[in-house]
C-alpha cells in the first residue's frame, strides 16, 4: 500500500473522530476500502444542475463505501440541494452504522483542511432526510460512509446553482453583518445567510436598520422557522433579538459576552441596567405574516444560532403525534420598509395607564389602576386613520386577590369603510341600555356580526339578555348600538384592514375613517350567576334568586383570576320563596373561607338570616361558618319562611381562600327527597296530650341517603320538652380539631330561641331542653361521602314542667307530677318535673338531672288508674326495648287479663264437661229405672197369674172339702201375700 493511500485512510479516520467525538464501529481495512469522489461542476451541468444519488440507486448501495460528493460553482453562485428520497441504515442521532455527512461551509476540498477547519452541519441516517441545503460559499461537500453489514436503498436528490448576489446585498462584513440604510433603499428583503436552506450553527448575525429622521421601520416576516425545544418557555438555543431606537443595546452586549466564540465583543463587565430598547425575542414558528415596528428611525435585528441541538425522543414523538413537520432550521425571510407615513403614536395617552406595546404599529394597553374610565381614540385621531393600519387596544381591568373588574365600552363616533377595514371586539358581549324596555327589533345594516348565541353567564347584567359572540365585527357609518362588556378583566379591540393577511400588501397612503369610544372599568360581581342583581346599583354584590324563575342552581362569591375570593367582599344572596307550601334547601360542594378562629370567625365568614310570612322581622341563624373544609350543614328553611339570606363577608387582609361552591333547590311537597318512611316537612304538626302521652321516641330508621325528614311536636303552653339523643352515628364532625362540619348530613333541633346542629358520632347521650312548648327536628341526609356503616340517630322526648323559680322546690299539680331532683354533680340550671306515670317505666326521664324516676323507692308514687292504652306517635320505626319500657303497665294489664280469661275458659270447660257427664248419668239412671219397672211389672204379672192359679186351686179344694174353713185360710193367705 502506497503512502498516499495511508494518508487518505488516516484522514478518513480523523474525519470520523473529529466530527463525532467518538470511535466509529465500522471496521475498515486499508486494503479493502477505496475512497471515491464524484464532482458536480456548474461548468458541466449549468445553473439548473441535475440529479445525484447513492451508488446503485434505486437498488441497495454497496458495503464498505467511502464516497464524497463535491459540488462546485463560480464565486458568484451558491449550491442548493434538495433530497427527494432518503433511506440509510442507522438510527439518528448516533448513526453508528451508515450515514451521510453534510458540509455547507466549505472553503476547499482538501480533506484534512475540511476536517480541521470546516464545521459539520449535521450527520443524517435512517429516514431522517436532510432538509433543503444551501451552501454559504461556492462549494458544498457530502460524505457517504457505509460499513460491511446489511445496506438500504440509499438516497437521491437534485442540485442546482443559485445566484449569490442576494446574500451579498447590504453585507458590510463577512459572514453576516448587514446594514440597511434608508438613503440607499426604502424597502427590500432580509434573510438568514443560507436561506432557504438550513442555517449554520454558531452564527451571530447583525441586521441594522438606519432610517431618516421622522421615519419608522416596518419589518414583516414572511417565513420564520427557528429551532426551539417544544416544551421550552424561552428561546434557549437559537433566536432573533429585536431592539428599538438603538444599534448597540447594552443588554445585547451582556448577552453576547456569555459566548466564548464571539471574540469580537468586549468581555469586560457590563453593569446591569434596565433594558428600555428590547422589543422581543423570536424563535420557533408563528402565524404569518408577523409584523414588527420601530418607534424611531433605528432598529436592530440580531440573529443567534448556537449548537446544532436535537429534539428529545419525547419531543419527536409529540411532534409526530400532532402531524407537524420537523423543526428544520430554515431561518427567516422578511421584508422591510422605511416609512414616514406609518401611524403616529400621538393618540396614545402619555400616562401610566396607557402604554404603547413596543414592536407594534400602534397597539396599546389601557390599564385600570383604579381610575375607572376614559376615552378610546382611533389611530391618528382626530384625523382619519389609514385603512391598512392595524391597531389593537387591550383594556385591562384589575384582576387580583383584592379586586376584579370588567371592561365596558360605548361608542360616541364611528366611521369605518366596510370596503377597507373592520373593527373587531373580542371577549365581549353586547348589551342594550338598561333604561330601554326592550331590545331594538332591527340591527343597523352597517353592522356585520357573527352568529349569535346566548350566554346565561351574563343574563342578568343590567337585567338584560346579552348576545355573546366569539367576536363582534362592525363597520359602516353608524355607531354600534348598546354597550360592550368583557367576559373577564380583558377586552380586546382591533382595527383590521381587509387585505391585512395578504403577504404582499404594505401600508398605503389612502385616507380612511375614524372612531371614538368611552370606556370604564366596573366590578364584575355580575359574573356570579343569579336571577337578578341590585336594581339600583348592579355593580354591588347583592344577588336575588326566585322560585318562580329557577328551581335549582349554584351560588358562589366573586373570585379573582387566582380563583380566590376578594378581600373586603360584602355579598348577599337573597332567596325568595313562592308561598307557605315551599321550602328552600341549601348545601355546599366546597367550602374554604379562611379564618384561623373557626369558632367565632371574626375575619371572613358566612351567616344566615331569614324572615317569615307572618312578620317582617329578620331572624338570625345562630351559627357562623368559616374554616377550611368546615362545611356548613345542609339547611332546610322552616315553615312559613318567606325570604332566606346568605351573607358572605371578608376583611381587608391578603389571606383569602377559594370561598365556596353552594347549591340551592326550591322544594314542594312532591319532591322525591320526602320519603314515606318518615314525616315530611309538609306534614301537619303533632299535638301532644301530656296526660295521655307524656313521652315518645323518634328515630331515623337507619341511615338512608337523599332523604329529608321533619317532626314538629307541640304541647300546651306552660310545658316544655326534654330531648335525649341516646344514639347518634352520622357522617361529619363538629368536635374534631379542626372540625369537618356537616357536609352531607345533619340532625337539626330547633326551638323558639335555640337551634342545635348535630352530626358525627357520639359516645354519650346528648340532652336538649326546649325553651318553649314546641320543637322541630330535621333529619337531612344527602349523598353520602363514605360507605361507613352508620345507624343514624335515636331520640327520646319527654314532656316536662320546668320550675319557674330556682327556689321553688314544688311542682305544680304535684299529685300528678314527679319532681326530678338534681344531683350534686349536675350542671343543669333548670329543674323540671315529669308526669308520675313515667316512673319506673324502663326509661330515665329525669336525666340529665338525676335518675330518680327509676328508683324502686319511688315506684309506689305512680298513678295506677291512668289509662296507658293510647300509644305515642312515633317515627316510622321505634326501638322495641323503648316500646316495652314505655308501655310496661299496659302490657302487664293485658297479660293479667289474658290469664283471667284463660282461667275462666278452663273453668267453663270443666263445668261443661261435668254437666255433660251429669246428663249422661241421669239418662242412664232413667233407663235403669224404666227397665226395673218393666221387670217389676212382669214379675207382678207373673205373681198375679200365679195367685190366680192358686186361688182357683184353693177354691176347688174348698168346694170339695170344707168351704168355710177354706175361706178363712184363703183370707189369711191373701193378707200374707199383700203384706209381702
């Protein structure tokens, strides 16, 4: 092997190691690998070029190949390559098998010089074909390398030679330092140094624009594709930095000083200072065309390309899933112009609330800063604007945890030629003056509006229906009617020329129209859904809900963009019931009202008030609600409630939460929440006769879901009720620290001046002594939050006689009532008496005072004659044990009566049996007597017959012998027989 082959082989190895920084896995032999060269010269192929391909294409390329494609032209031309088909064995970006190396910054074709001095653009393999390539010189080099394993079909493409003159125009210094001077050309193009091909890495290109005094510079990007990581928030790798009113901004010098490759810049320390010149940074892709304007006659565009980064595997997958093209480094193509006729910025007010948006033609922001109102003018006011002028105004209300504002505008003048431009209002709804009774029947022909749809969110702003559109578009010579209200704190208004999207159209000098409007910022409490707002001042948070309009819905406090409610909030939600046969149910899906003291809630809180049909007086619900997830219990209004009010208050500190998501529903008797298993709120009152029924039970019949029960007991004046909850197992808790509240279920006990809300689970009995002769119990169970097996509640009520004076130790009607003496450890202040019939019935009715009523020594005091056959009115299910205790005497009486009746029945049966037996004996006796009489008659007849025979014999004898003597003997014999 000669020395030249050895040098070539060493150069090839050096090429691989130097470019990739790693040892290639391809095993090559100096005896088997032959380096080949293909040259494509413009002198041979002409400017239009021809085609090129891998060896054997479209068949598989050979193994162990080293092939260089050399493209060459004159110094006035550059090389452009387009690859049509690409299939090389390997997986990018490693490309460990076969690959194609691309050099577009070649100064000569000396292999060693290229390896050491020229930058490799990129290495390609797999199906990741190279994009369009444009050389930065008159030379371009491709290197094709394969190993001794399986191969693929390779690649093919076309090449042509393009003029280098556009790349040299306005070029002051190589490689890409440009100056565009208004005195030389008023308009033209600018682009990256290898556009439309992929740009080189490690480029720092300066595009400086110098205009005449009074001119503004306008740049319109027609193509912009600069590499950016998909999920990056900033331009971290490649970018364009744009500066206004300077050609040497300090911020750019600080930025460039971080790159070691930029030796032309002074790396000395630069002080940090506010960047007043920077307009924007551009990277990635944009909706085109994209316009950038200067405010003065100087503008700098600086293009920076660093290393040749690749998308991550996740980013490539994300890009493939969206069907978007690969993020090639095309760079940019733009047009520029110097114009003294570009819109002046005099119409933008010079104050802190109005601010010009740098880089735009005439865009501005108008911020509230609490000022509330102002004038909105068209560009070039009071003169007509130019129709191809494109200006946007952003009106920004306050939107933080303290205040939220909406924007409202109303036009005073309007004159926009429909053939030239339109005015578009975004993020807004149109309303008509609240003083007008109805909406106009026709709309001005000058108004061009998009399809309309109703928005219930705004249905009550100024008590009008609003037409919400994706945008509202207007033109003509008549001002748009009504007012325009933003959806949130932002309203956008744009003046758009009809030919604005045409890439070839630049601002002209034709005269257009003008408009003027007034704006104001209002508190956006109307964003909270309601049937009606305060008719006097609709901007305050005073909301009304009517049963006649909506039977159910939501209510919530106004919130900021962070979804926190505002400080210094004062919101009232008014619920109006239709009649006495209606109820209102209120509950909460979420609750977070911030206050560390969740007992007294002195900071932020929620309270209830209500009024009844019979009185104009307002009653205060005794509980105040606050805390994190300390849910207020579900609330059902009581009988005859006419209005129910929820008041939300927050103080002026910065501590705020998400507030609450409340729900309401107006109920009537047919609602499915009222079950037949218990008494409904529309059932009649239960009147108690304390003599017949001094005690009873109420239970929840288990723990069902989506059910509302209500019991109202009334007895005669002067008496009260003592309630004992001897079992409570429900969701929630009011005793934990911090408490959970009663989100889904509640047991509410209400008397004249006392209300208790209970939930959770308790280990000992709970007692409630009413302050009047009536009480109401509500059991509300909505959707359960857990599947824990719970039993609901069970309650014992007793009619009691509360002593009017603590020093009075006697009960009224003491012969019927028993005095429940307090024990020494009892904390109850009020003593009471119970009916004597309750003594020793198995229930302790004197608790929590004592258990005297169940002491055996007091059992003789009970009234024995009192009827106990009237059973108390219970819930749908009572405890069997409680029933036995309550009706023990009745059960004993019934048992005794049953025993007596059984004894009587046995006696009757015995007597009946004896009577039957006696009758049988009598009949038998009669039969025996008759039989005896019959036998006696027979015997007597036989005796008479025998006697007759004897008489006949004796008579015969007497006649024959001695008649007289015989007669005496016969008489004696007859006397003897008669005697016998």
